[in-house]
């Protein structure tokens, strides 16, 4: 479970991430519409998503078992904002429907990779915590000599 302080930090991070993505989309819409830059833009999102999850974990002080809930809360904040904007104010993301549609696709892509990164980080941290003393996380089977 998240503490109230962690939840507040996560909601603020969600707002900051949403505003950052909005500034990116508004400032560089050609990265979505240009046939050369679009795939590179999508590919670079993988590292951005991983970095965002790392920041969420560090800034909110999340334990491995809290990471999915924390990333989920940040995701809820940004997805609600995106849903509102895409439905009622699509020109916020760009000058036309094509840019707004591609922006929505890019945002969904980033959310998917962020959730996947959180899952991998949580599993890796949990595995390290259960076998942190160098011993295997599961007992070895007894071996009897022939």
C-alpha cells in the first residue's frame, strides 16, 4: 500500500510527466508525422519509459512491492488527462487530427513500455531481495553420490 506522502508525490509526478509530454508534442510535432523521425521517436520512448519508472521509484521512495501501484497511479493521472484532452480538446496536442492521433498512439506506446519496465524492475528487485545474501532463492536438491 502507498502512504499518503507517496501518493501525493506520485500525483505530482504524473502532472509533471503529462506537462513534459505535452511540451514535447507541441514543440516537435514533426517527430510524429515525418516518416524518418516517427520510428526513431517510438524507439527512443523505450529508454524514456525506463527512466520515468526509475524516477518514480526513487522520488516516491517506493519499495519493490509498491512499484506497480506507484506506476499505476502515475499512469492513471496521465491517462485521465490524455483522455480528457483527446476527447474534448484534441488541438492541445497538435494542429490537426493526424498529429492528435499519432500523439495518442505515442502516449499509449509509452504507457505500455512504462508498465513493462515497472514489472521488470519490481521482479528484478524482488528476486535480488530474496537472494541478496548470495544464496539461491530456492533450496538446492540434495545430491547423493553414486
